[in-house]
């Protein structure tokens, strides 16, 4: 548990520092989602509103900065990794939990989605969380 927690905290700090100090502008997609957060609505032409709501929440706390736009996927990837660890540990053992939590962090796709605010970040997080909840309800025969 200590390894997974320390590894994820180190990645969390690294990603925040990377966003703060690496000169990388928002992608056009991120800028569009940020603009949506300035004009909240129930839906948008091409996407559902979750990204706009998350951007609105983070921008209201951190201001209109790149960190405010990109903090959400950083925090969601941190939480997803911890959920993955605990779920795999419960299903199998500590070793499988550690491998399940650290292996995705080494893939390029997960690392990119952990920094860029696209619809993929909340989608992957809530999709994985719903699978965990589904497993618990099937395993224990009741809903949460």
C-alpha cells in the first residue's frame, strides 16, 4: 500500500509541476471545453456537459489558468489508480493490486489522458468506477 500511495503521490506532484512549468498551451479541444465552462448549458453540439461542469468547478477554485483546466484529469487519474489498487487487491492479492495500479501509469495513452482535459478523462474514471460498483452488487447481491 505504501508503494502505491507514494508512487501515485509522486506522479500527482510531477503532473502538477509539469502543467505549471512546461510551456504547453491548451489544445484546441481543451480550450473549447474551457469556453463551455464559461457558458454552462445542459448539453452542447458535439459532447455531453460533464467536461464543462468539471472545468467550471476547477476554474472557480483555481481561476482561469491552465492548471485549472488540467487539474481534473490529474486528480481523476490519481483516484482511478487508487481504486484499481484496492479493487485488484480485494479480488486477488497485494502483488496484483500493485501491478494493476502501476502498469497503466507506464502507458503513453494513460499518461497523456492524465494531463489533457478531454472527454476521455472523466469517461474512463466513471466507467471503471461503474464496473467496480457492478462487481460489488453482483458479488454481494445488493445495490449500493
